[in-house]
C-alpha cells in the first residue's frame, strides 16, 4: 500500500520548489517548478492540441540532459510568454546552462486554454504572462496553494471548475514521487453526474473527500460529458517528479507512465481537443538508482499519484465572481 510524503505535494521530492502567480480579474495564472540543482528531464505528449516551448530538447536522443525549471501556464499560446519571465528571474540569480560566461536557464513550458472562462482578457498590447512567470519564481516555496491558484486559476472540466492539484507517494524503496497538474480537461473528473471521482481507487485517506466509488454505477457513468467540442480549447498539463537517479530515457518512461493517471482520473482523456502533456523530472537527491523490480513500482506509482493529483485539483477549486461553472464543493460538498 502506498503512503503520501509529509506534505502530499510534489515538493516532497527533494530539490524542488513551486511558485504560483495569478490574476483574479484575468482568471488565469502561472505555476513554476524550480529545480534547486538541474534535474534530468523528459516529456510525453498524448493530447492532440499541445502548446509548448523547449520540448524537443527533452527527447532522450537530444543533447541537453537537465533543466532548471518547468512552467505550466494558462493563456493558451499567449501563456508561453510565462517561460520568458521565469527565465529572466533565474538569469538574475545566475542560474542556467553556462556557455562562454553566459547563463542560459533551460525552462520548458506548456500551456492550457482558459480564454473562455469569464475572465477579462482585454489586457492591451502585451499579455501579462511574462510578469506572472517572473512573480511565480519569487513565490517559489515548499508549500503552495492548490485548486484555483497558479495555472489552475481559470481551469475548467466538464460541468465543474478544474484547478491545480498535487500529490506525493513515498515508496518502500526509499524513493519519493510527486505529481503536479493543472486540470483543464475536455472531459469529466467525476463518475457521470455523481460526486464520486474516477480516481477514487487510488485515494489515500480523505485527500479528495474519501467518498470512494459509488455503490451502484450511475446510468450516465460512461456517457461522454464534454466541456466544449472545440479544438485547442482544453488541455491537462502536468509534472511528474522523483528523487530517484534516472537516465533521460528512464525519465521519458516515467512521463509515459504518468499519463496512465490521466486515463484513470478523467473520462475521456487524450482527445484531439486536449493538449495533454506530462513533463518528468528526476532530481537524483535520494541517490537511489531503481532496480528493475523497483522501477515497476515507480512507474505504477506514477500513474496512481497523477490520478490523485488530478482529483485533488478539482476537489480544491474555489468559487470566484464571474465563474461560468460551479466548483465541486458548490455542487456536491
């Protein structure tokens, strides 16, 4: 049986901090994951409409092995500016890949679509995401808010507000695993119209209500409930992280495994209208290189931890003026 880390957050993985910045009027925001030392990184994209920056370099056959930070942002393509703000803040601190005396922070990023969520997007000539990215770095800490915060501020799922979720798992091997996710899926996180989360089999304690699965499957359990049938108008973006010692190829496998959590917690997932993506980070802080047997546990836990983080993000969402949909607590709490 799995157990959580002390905070049940991705920052239970040694070497990571998370910062959120958001704009309530905009109903959007940015979340930055900062690596205290560079972390081996990779990525897996399974959604049909991704929006990304610096993901090609994360493929195992490409040169750069490690990154300084990863950014999740609202704002659709405009939100890719957030990585520039994070990069600027890190450069001021002298952090980055050194080339000829210059520090170049390596900051991959992914965005979700939250332009149609009741927020005021009349921002003028330039979108505010660069400044939000900079502010997210300044806010980085071991503790951070879930729900309607950071990249999850304006997130929506089918029939409910989405949000920013996180969870952690401490394995018997001594390895810790953590997930962070901005849940903005085209599909649903709950079983039909019930209050029960698809991720219920993986819940530890009462981290998203302790409701379990429904005693009887609702008639609409497998009905396809969608937020909006529009390309590039959704997307769940996430980070799976571990303190294990992994190669870049093994980090790629970790990202692939974490996508199983999307399929366990959202129905449907990985549609042509989602840009579903998982970044993987391995800090190596535990000093443990998993044996083949330990690796199986690690990859299994990646999916379970991600599923829990997704449910926690929706569960923790809070209402705000101008919302287009209710929160889980408003409808079911």
